DNA sequence: TACCAGGAGAGCG
DNA sequence: CGCTCTCATGGT
C-alpha cells in the first residue's frame, strides 16, 4: 500500500455542471482555486475538487466510502434541465441562462452559511472571502489535508464564536458586523433560534424566524434560505439583482426591494432562487 | 418613507 | 493618489 493510502478519491459523471461558476459565484466564500483545482472544507471534511469535461473528480484526506455529504453539498442529483424549464420564457431570462449553462446552487451547512452572509453586508465578494477565511483560520479547528495542500480549518461553531468574544471578530475585519455575528451566535448557541428546526417551517415562517437574528434582514435571510436550507422560492434581492430587475422589467419605475421580491417569486416560478442566481451571475459577468 | 452611520478594501480614472 | 462602490441592516 502507498504511504498515503488513508486518502480517498472518486469521480462523478455529471452534465450541465460548471464547477468554477458554482463555487466562485459568491454563494460560498471559502473555496480556494489553484490551477483549476478547488480546495475547501465542507463541514469537518477537507476536499479537493477538479472538473474535467463531464467528470468531477474529488479527493479527501481521510478514508471515505460514503460520499453522500458531497453529493448533497454540490446538489449533484438536481435535474437542472427540469429547473430551467420552469423559468419564464422572456429575453432577459434566456440571456441569463445562456451566459452560464452549468451554474448550480449549493446546499451549505446552516451555521457557516448564516455567518457568512451576516458578514457579507455591504462588502464585495473578495472581502467576504477574506473575512471568512480569517474567521476559520483564527477560530476554527484544523482539519487534515493531503500532502502539499494549504492548511485548512473547520468554520467555527456558534459556541466557539461566543467563547471568542467580539475582539477576534473585529480582527477578522467584520467591522460593525462583529456584534451582529456575536449576538446571532449567542442566540443560536443558546437555542433561542433553532437552525435545524427551521428546515420544517414554511418559507414565510422560516424567513421571519431567521430575521429575528441581528444582522439578518430580508436579503441575508433569503440567501440562507436558498443556499443553506434549499427553499427554492427564496429570491435574494441584492444590488445586482435589484439593478437587473429594474433595468430589465421596470425600466420606467423604481419599485422597492420588497415589491421586487414579491414580483420575482411570482414571475420566476417555483425555482425563483435558481433564476436569481442566473440573473446575478449574468449581471456580474457581462 | 427616506436618510444615515459604520467600516475597510478593491477597483477605477 | 483620491474617489467610488460594495450580494444591507438597524436606527432615527
């Protein structure tokens, strides 16, 4: 047996999956790309991903036989053609879909997703990534990686962030978001808000429950509902999507974000969240 | 409803 | 180098 036999590898055959767009489009903040190879941590597992045409190659540093955690995170079993078929057949939507055929939504761990988007407000994606890497490096526990790979860390739990206090969060450049993250961590760690229980709630109730957390408004709540919980109707309205919707659908009016959100869930159908991600990516890359 | 604080780095000319 | 903008929220 080779010396590194503890590692595992697997290949998935996939269609209409653009790994780079999916990992790099701003729905997750802790992936690092080196020479077309992506390294990241999902839960407590370090993983290296590479796409080669219709194959997706994955490597872990520890023995792995059950890969369902990765299939779930990457949402490999989603029938994307069926999702696209539910989109409205209008010019903006066609252009958005055509600009990135294999863009997917991830299904991220709840707390990391929530914390990531609390830290995201009024920041650029590059900066959000810096903040979340800093949080993991300073407050998260180290996980085993393959030889030669960069050190990797678990995202710190809510309880761990509570123990750390506000100062390390300031050091991670959270700025005015630091007390929001700390207080939200207190509410989650103390059981005042039960993230797992939100899975079983309706979209509207789940959204209201998340918005009890400081630093969580309509936009952040929708991001967590979409990228963490997988509510397909969640439609985050950020500046890019706001711009897109106003420009493409309301050129003469200036609807509020709330009105746009309601319009979007009706107009874009049962998978409005996917439509949002295509519009977002289209607006940012054109 | 409309504005503003708070915060720091990237991107631009 | 100065300037603007940034996947918003909370408070007034």
